[in-house]
């Protein structure tokens, strides 16, 4: 108990000194400052995971294991729970454009294994969307992995790439109106040459519909490299990082299964907390959130902020 009091004392001194930024700055915050999540005027909800120093996901924690800061100011946690049991709504977006044709078979195999391992009948459900020149639903929502498997195995590659349109359509039309957690898994090289939307528009669609994106890059997997991977990987990192997910950059085809396995572990280990912000102004400003664990060596991964509601001008 003494170490918790010392920790809280540190925050009191820090805030008393007039500091404007949170005491703990993580790389995710530095790289992705303007990250959003849904919020009402009186309650902010955040999904997050906790990892040990070695990268192992940590479960079994309580709200007493954290302090929450908004713009550097401590907040009172009103609700805290483990969200691994909440229903999952999963959208799988697979790039079937000509640039990934040589890796499609391995993507299909890894995705099928994932659905068999993660879906709980009667509780979770998933859909499959392919995108090249345009996005199309190959299989609508189902909780049966064998049905998803049939759809995945019938995919063929060809055409240009409409990544941003696919993300926007999946977030708005398929995930946003579903109860439970909203998850989008994107397998792509991260390039886009056919969308009507752009990266900012895709991110906005995901953020407004509480969608967490996990991205798996096909750029660095062994095989024919058709273009410089850095730009595409940067797009995937931004899509995932700014929505609270992860981006994976496998180098070998067998690593695809590892990426899916890590996503499954992440989804089973999520926590949720809620707090009533002390700043109740409806000014539309960006508010930075830090969830700081008391335990040294633990790292929290989540979206890192939200835009406050905007007061109507009327």
C-alpha cells in the first residue's frame, strides 16, 4: 500500500507544479497524438490491454492497479471490467488486388485457422470482405467458421486497390450498428490507388464507430516484392495505432498464423474502464488520456484520447 501512496503523491506534486502533459509519455502517444474514441458528455469509455516487460499479456488486474489521467489530471474510475467475454463482431478485410496475388493462399489458410480458434457459437460473429478495385462482401455475419472458410477459399486476386473505401464501408455499414466489440482485421500491403476516400476519411469512419483495427502487412513476406514497402506499412501502422490495435509485419509466410494468434490473445485479454471527465466543457477540443499502471514494467496499450462533444452553435 505504501508504494501506491508514494506513486499518488508523485502525481500530486507533478500536477501542482503546473505541468500540462501527462507524467508518462509513451511512443504510441508521441507517434499518434490525435486518437479518438466515443464519448458522451458525462462518461468516457476506453478498451485497453496490459503487457509485461517481456510482452506477455497481463490479466486479473483491477481498477486499483491504475491511475487515469486526462490532460495530466487524475480522473475517478467509475466502471472497470474485463471485456474478454463481451461479444465480438469481427470483419476480415483481405486485399485481393493484383499486388498481393502471390501470397493469397497463405493469407486464406491463416484466416481460416483464426476463425476456428476465436469464434464462440451463439456469441461472436464475423463477416468477410474482399477488396481490389472495389469492396465486396463474400460472406455476411455468421458464427460458423466452416461457412467463413468456404467464402475465404473462393477468393481470387486481380485489379487495383481500394483499401480506404473498404475500411470505411466495413466500419460504417457493418460494424457501427452492432452491440459488443467492433474489430476489423486488414490483410494488405497498405497501398491504395482506387478509393474515393483517403486515409483520414478511413480513420474517421473507424473512430466514430468504435472500431479497433488490426493490420497484417504482406509487404515483407518472402516472395516477389512489387514496390517499396515503407509507405504501405506506414498507412497500416496509422490505421491500427490510431484505433487502439496493432500492426504486424511478418517476414515469413508461417508468421501469418502467429499474427492471428496474437490478435486472438489480445481480444481475450481486454479491459474496459469508464470515468466521468472533470473537464465538462463541450468545446470540441482534443483530450489526451493516459492509463498508467502502478506496477513497474507493465505497459498499457489503448487509444490515447478523444474529442470532447461540440456545443451546438444554435
